[in-house]
C-alpha cells in the first residue's frame, strides 16, 4: 500500500512542486509548508487559515484560551518549544524512472541536477519529500544527495540519500523520508553531494 502511495505521489509531484518550491541558494533546492515564510497553514478542505493565534482555540473565549495549556500541535508554530536531537539517516530509496532528457552536460551544464522537492506529511507515519534527479551526461552516474528537514530553521533530521545508478539522460523520482510526523517540520532543503 505504501509503495502504491509513493508511486502515485511521484506521478503527481510535478504539479505540486511548482506550488511549494522556494528560492534557494545555487546548488540547493527546497520545499516547505509555508511559501511566504509566515507561520500559518491553510486547510484545503475547509479554507480556514491556521495561525499561532487560533490553533487549538476554536469556539473558546479569551479566558478559556489563556487557561488552555499548550498542546504538542501548537509546537508546530513555535519551533523553540520543540526539543529534538538532530538525527542523521542514510537512505537508499528505489526510484521511478520518469523519462529521458537530451544529453547536455558540458562546461555550463552540470552532470547531474536535482529539482522540485516538495514536503508532505504521511498521516501517522513520516514526513515525505520526492526529489527529481536528472543525469545530463552520456555516462551512468551514481549520485548522493543531502537533505535537511527543519522546523523554524532548526534541523531535526539530516538525510544522506544514496541514489541508484542513473543511465545517460535519465530523469528519476526518489522518495526521501523525514522524521515521524510527531516531529514538526516546515521545510526540507536538498543539495547534490556527488557527483560534484
């Protein structure tokens, strides 16, 4: 069942990636749950926008809100409330071949590029990102990607993703799993470690 979810996720990832991509430093790509940098979340089903001021406070008076203790869900909006040691994880995911591209590697085009990661919570499991990796060369390339899952700029998991070999001109989609959804994450940033 999880494999079917991943394959469906890979197929739909291209459309979702354009909505969640962030501007990055050269050589990195990233995605998060808040494109404008504000601590808010829009519920697509109801249209309600959740902020630190209204989360877990529906239908409460100001006195009730003040007396309500902070729940773990509130920590998603206050990264300083979450204390998590940074985990380092190595993954070797099985990718899905998305297609081929023209072989264009040369002085101005890198041998391998990554793009379009996005971030999603798989209910009662882990955070999930899908990376798209393109081999622009005429050789088989074995890439390694580093991804950092963060909450409010604070790392909660560093992941080293060892990719399966990519043939000449192949474009692949790879699932990358973050920490459990009980650890709050608002962004994933990925960079190609090798080939350099």
